[in-house]
C-alpha cells in the first residue's frame, strides 16, 4: 500500500489532504484489476464512488440512443475519477471502459466524502476537476459541430502519439478506436489517413506511423 500512499500524495484532491487522512484512505481502499474490454461503471448506472488509477488506460465513453459509441476522453495512471452519482444520486452520463489492463483503488462515497470534507482545499479541488471535465466535454461537442473530420483526426494523432518529426510511432490505435474518438466511421478514418499520406504528412506502415510533416498536421488540427 506504500505505492498507493505515494500516488495519492501526487494526485489531485488527495494531495491536499493531511498525511493521516491519506493513510486512512489507503487502509480503506478496495483494489481491483480490470482487463481490456471490461467496464468499471456503465452509462445510466448509479455509481457513487471515487477511484484512483494506479496503472493502465481507461476511457469515458458514451452510447447514443442509436447505439453509436463515442469516446469523451482518456484517463491514465495517476488520474482520479469522481462518479457523478456521488453528488446527485443520478445515473452516470457515460461509461468508464478499460482500454488496457489496469489496476485501480476505489472508495464508496460514504467512505471517501467524509474524509475529503475535512479539508476545504480538497473540496475545492473536486469542484475544479469537475469544471475541467465539463469544459473538456464542451470542446468535444464544439469540435463535432464546427471541425471537419480531417481536423479532428489530425488533432487525435498529435495528442495521442505526440510525435517527433521523422520518428516512428506504433499503430496501437485501431481504426474503430480512432473512429470512436473523432465521431465518424472506420472507413472514413482509413480514407483520411491515406489522404494525409498522399499529402506527405505521415507515412503508413503495417505496424507503425512515421510523422513526416508535423507542422501540416498542426495547421490542419487548428483550422475551424
């Protein structure tokens, strides 16, 4: 549990608590391991928990009434999740889907909230994180309304791979995952990737990308 205590000391909200409060949370934490494809919580489920991600990768995903999956944003080791149901007892607006095997520590609301409430700065940090998430979702919605698919895909490639020009990056995002992130179909993603290749922005290999003109991708990602 020492690793959890050290992680909480660096994590939003928890780092504002006293060492004694973090030690108490460490003792009360429930540890769980999830495989890729599993769900930590489901959209429309009441999930009143807080969660610290120790390892792995998860995504907030939403499912439309028509069944279309949309990625909202990604979370990795060191991130903290606060279930919306903690604050209003209403169902979750999105699902938390595991994209790479992960280990998490979680606490039910009746355990974590009284401890966090002992520190005003920690409570303020929770509010700040929720506002950040809301602003992020706003950017996603804005992008779908005003940004063409090519721009959204360019932005995804830059943000996910953080490429260095001329160097390779493993193709560890599937076409379906890219499509879910940018709100389109895998077929259109494939077409746009090859347009990028034709424009000499990237080279597409069987298992990797080579980013040959980062500036062009950045210009495309920044267009309205």
